[in-house]
């Protein structure tokens, strides 16, 4: 999910930055009759870009905070454990990179034109949310198994339901859940601490019907 959201944000950001650069350098785009009308139209354009950026980033933020908040109560789950230390380091790095990109966009908009104030605010909010999440939720990242699904909540929230599951396989650094009709979901194996993998595997086996779900040898021997 996080990758697709980042792609959407970039897809909107590129034309927004293009428009900001053109306006900032005073290049004619719309060629409207009066400067006042042109300023009004440009304001609506920047508001439109900002609205879609805020909608996408806000939805991701809510989803992420709700996910880590849900796993903060391990008593709700049959099995639960903190995210592995290696995965936490990766998450921190990804968050910092994403936050710096948002801050860079905000500074570019600020330096080029005052008319891009809606974009400045949205990018600043994205930066602030990323940094707050790093410091506040750093110890909330967990993985849990309930009666119906496996939930991984860290930088993003992955819910892998057991209904329709046919195969669990470990390949390289990823655990794959393969379902009927060729559906495949996955999560990184380092989301599980090495010391917790055995208990994780046992808990997963307890919740799945071994007559219907196949576990690969690599998964069982990991």
C-alpha cells in the first residue's frame, strides 16, 4: 500500500512542481485577459493539487495510525510480538527519506512563489506527520495473529486473511501467502524477530487447517 501511495503522491507532485516553477519564474501559461483573473485561476489550481495530495496522504496517515494503535493491545491477538530490530531500522530510514522529500517540495514551493501556499502547507503537514510517527510510534510496530488474519503494522499495515489461503512459502527475504484464484500477498520476513520466528510459525499452524494449507520446507525450517 505504501508504495502505491508514494507513486500517487509523486504523480500529483510532478505537475504541481511544474506549475510552481512556471509561475515562480513568471512564464505565461494561461494567457488570461487580466492578471487578477490569472491569479484567481492559479490559486484554484494550486488548491486542487493540494486537496488531492492531502486526501491521499491523510488517508494513509489515518490507516497507519489506526493499524499500529490496534496492535498496541496484544491481548486482542492469539499471538503478538514486536517488529524485528532490522525491520525497524529500515522503517526509520524510509520515513526519513520520505519526510525529507516532502520538506524539499515544501521549500521549493515557498522559494518560488507565494501563490503555492496550499502546496506549502500540505507538504509541511506530510513532513510533520512522518517525523511525529517516527518518534511517537517507534515502539508500537508489531505483528499479530488473530483467529482470522495475520496483521503486520509498521510503516504500513498489511492484513493477510486466512480465508482462501492455500500455501505459505518463504522465498529469499519474503513470506508469501498464496490464495485461490492466483491471489498472492506477502510481507518481509525481517518483520519477525529471529527469536520469535518459531513461536510465530507454531501460532500460525495452530490457526490454519493443515489439511488445506501447505507450508513450504524452507518456511518450516527457517
